[in-house]
C-alpha cells in the first residue's frame, strides 16, 4: 500500500435543511484497494459517494485529494472530478452504438477516435462487450448496459471509481461478470474502488475493507476478513449475522 491516500474525508458532516445526514466521517482511501460501504437504507451511503464525487458539498469538514485540500472553487472541483468516475444503480446511456457510448467521454475531452482505437478495444474486452460494439446501446440487456456504463467511465482512466449498488438489479451471471471486471480494474489500473453494496456476500467476496455506516456515522471500518471474523461494534456484529435489514 502506498503511504499517501488518494482521497481523504476529514470530519465530514452533512445537513439537508435541519436534518443531520452525516456526522463527522473521517477516512482515507488508498490506491489499488477496494472499499465496501455497507449499512441500512437511509444511512447516508449514497450521500458519502456524492460528496466523494464532489457532486455535493459537505456542510462541514474537508476533502483531501492526494493530500491537498479540495477547494470550493468551481473550476478546481471540475478538474478534480475528471479523476473520479461514478457508476449508478441505473446505468445512464446515450443513444448510438456501444462504441459511441464508450468514446463519448473522450470526444468531449477533444480526443480523436483514430488515436484511441487500441484503448477502446481494450476497454471493450475488459467488460466483455467486444462482440457488441456496433449494437445500439438502448437494445442492451440490463447486465450489458451496466457493463457499458462501467466501460464509459473506465475509458477516462479515473484514479477513483465510485459505484452505487451497481449490481442491485442484475442476475447472478452479470453480478459475477461485474465483480470480475472490478477485480481486474483494481489490479490492472491500481484504481481506488469504493462500492456501495447491500449484499453481505458481495462484500465478503470482493472488497479489501468494509466501512459500516449507520445513521450517518462511520461505526466501524476494517479489513474485510477481520470485519467478518471479529466485528467489534454491536452493530457490526448484527450486520455480520445478517440481523440488520440491509
Ligand atoms: N437532496 C436531499 N435532500 C434532503 N434529504 C436528502 C437528500 N439526499 C438524501 N437525503 C436524505 O439523507 C439520508 C441518507 O440518504 P442516502 O441516499 O445517502 O442513504 P443510503 O444509505 O444511500 O440509502 P439506500 O440504501 O436506501 O440507498 C436519507 O434519509 C435521505 O432521505
Ligand atoms: Mg443509496
């Protein structure tokens, strides 16, 4: 593990109106690690992802990117956001072919198609859509669409990949494919991956570290094997036993 974090949350709190949604969350995320955010519905997991993605401002606290505080300025935040990719539960796709969709983000950044052919081929293979590059994105199955959403983000080579329940609506075969792709991404690109999951077994299979969020607080965070073997907090113990409805 490199000793500098990619992203750090420091005493992050968030209020929506009078409602306290997050309370003093601090954590450091490192390269080439996969983190699982778990916790019941309404705990604040998606809000944490949106804050990490710089889509949402915290009410209090600071975010550090590679040790430097991320300022409030719009242009600075935009620049930072380019290094972060986000995949949602419902994939956001455009009309056009699979390949058009993958190239889209590069095109917006002023890149030429011809100069990116190898990269596009690599990404298509990575997500197992190489046979479908000419297919209309709107005709893909749910699992294929989600793999395309992942490809669209990965072609931009983010340093941090955020995923909000990316496999929640998928069948076991596609869940398995997405999980394999995520492991491959972590190895090949050294990406920091932060995934929200309701699935205890997915957390067990996939992530290096588990962060249990409950009522807007970070209750316990530790390497996954330790979390599953010896959870300390009573809430973590109920989570491991499957007693909290996640
Ligand atoms: N824009 C908003 N305005 C007001 N309240 C909000 C807003 N966004 C989220 N909340 C509230 O913040 C709390 C945390 O929401 P969040 O979406 O982060 O939970 P979650 O852990 O992702 O839940 P789930 O597992 O159901 O997706 C919820 O009570 C939600 O209603
Ligand atoms: Mg959510």
